[in-house]
């Protein structure tokens, strides 16, 4: 049997694969410290769960409009308005998670051969989703010295007549980098000058530290807003990863195309999850702030611990819940006779020998790095840091 070329060319998500391996080891009784999972370890707030219970009790279990129930689209519009971006509910398309929203957007925007600018380190699924839509990923490398952010000059240099789209992620996965308003304004000038589209992935917008505030590139004016597809969802902000509710806010023509596409794939997102998302967006935001504060405490601890490790450097992330330490100084050294050639070697040894699950930087287009999520309990962070120290102490 011959698979379609698009299927044969897909690489599985490394983050999900490592997380699955870590969970399988835990199920066997192995005491794994899992820094690989990109999901909060907190439970979904009670009022959100109760809304789902109430929806079940009311029999709200049938098909809904493909783009989401009206009250959820209104709640999304209100939430975005509080962020400084005004959309009508008709501009909102609710999907089965932000990843689904991204997939829909790329499917309706890209033609075969269209080039898409990715900023490395980039979230793993951007690359594969661009390819699945027939696009060509064009990667701009960034470094720790520039806080992993693309400059207008670097963006301009990467453009060709086939460039159609830029994918921007702030706060960023895996680096936690946060673009300032001034930085976004400078990028918007290039986008508008070259008639580009921009997907603005803002899934971590509520998770900011050090007094930073979030700016959406769509808030900078009508002209750039009309070229922006804003992506967000409830997974990270409300500890609702398994509920699978994401959304896009976009110009009306793109929203219609995404809705039409979705009507032939998943149809509507789960009805009761939509009701829960309404409660999340319209209800108390106190649980969100409590989680954000705890994430900041954890960030500070894991950052300090990593910086104390010999041969490890790490930028201070301004948002999300990841650290992205540089391990280039460890490469070339040996562990029990095996030379460490890349981040995959390091991640494999850490999981197999020290029961610490991390994601190799190569998955994000940045090999001499590792991604660690601090969306895990403080005692797990402490134990994980001890195991990382033990690993480095054994290197020759």
C-alpha cells in the first residue's frame, strides 16, 4: 500500500512523543521528572467544570454552528476587546484547539509553493502544517543575544517574491520571548510594505512575568489588523488542554473560508466544551492570575537552578512556561564513553539514564538547546535540577 506523499512526509510531534514516553514510563512505576509537557499541571477551575456539567444536564449534546455557538464567539470577541483588538463575532471561528485553528488558517491561505517565514526557534507544528498546506517553510535563525526575536532587517532579507505569510508567536514557545509594542510596530511596517499576511499565535498571552504586558500586532491599526489572523484558545490560560477549544479572529473572508473548510472536517467543536469555554472567558479570572503567579515563582527557581549548572546558559523568558537553555558547551564531551553530538543525544540520555524528560532543541530548529517546561510542581523542579546536575557531573 502506498501512502499519499503528504502523509509520508509528515514528522510526528517530538513534544507529544516524548511526553507519551515519559507517561508510559510513569505508568510502569518509573519516577520520571517530566519537563516535556506543554500543559499546565493545575486542574481546570471548578466554575468551568461546572458549566460543562450543567450543559450535560441540560442536554446540550447536539451539533452546534460550525464556527461555534454565538455566546462563545461573543465571549471571545469581548476577551479580545479587553486585549485592545475589536472583532465582531462573525470574525471569530472556534475550532478543536488552537492547533486546529492554525491548521485551518494555513489550509485556506497557502497555495503550492507559497513561502512562509518561520522564526527559529519555532513551535514544532508550524513547520509540518506549512508543508501539509503545500507551502515552503523559510526559516530565520535567531539567537539568545537578540532574545530569540526577529528584527525587521532579518525579516526583510528573508523575503522573496513567493513570500506570503509570517508566523509570529508572542509569548513564544519554546523560548518565552515577548515582543514589545515598538518591536511589533517595526515588523508591521515590513509586513505592510510587502503586502504579507501574518498569523499571530497568542496562545500564551495571559502568561507574562516581570510586569510585562501583551501587545497584539492586530491592535496596531486597521491596516495591519486586516492582514492578521489572530490565534488563541483556552488550553494554556485556563488549564483546559484536553477540552480542545481554540479560535481564530480574522477578516471576514478568511473566517468564512476557515468555517467552510471545518464544515468538511470536524464540523463544530465539542458542544459541552464550548459551554465550558464561555464560563472560562466570562467568569472570574482570579484562577488565571493565581496560576500565572505560581508559574512566575517556578520560572525564577528553574532559571536560577539552570544558571548554576556548569556549561549551561539560559535567557530569562518573559512569558509562557518554558525555559530554553543553551547546552552547546556540553556537546563534544562524553557520557560513559558516548560522545554528545547534539541535543537529541543529551535528551535521550537524560530520559533513559536519569529519568528526566526534556525536548531537544532540534525539534524547534535550534539544536544546541533543550526545552524544559516549568508547568510542573516545585518539588519536581527541584528533583529535576538535582538530576541534571548529576548528569553534568558525570561528563568527561
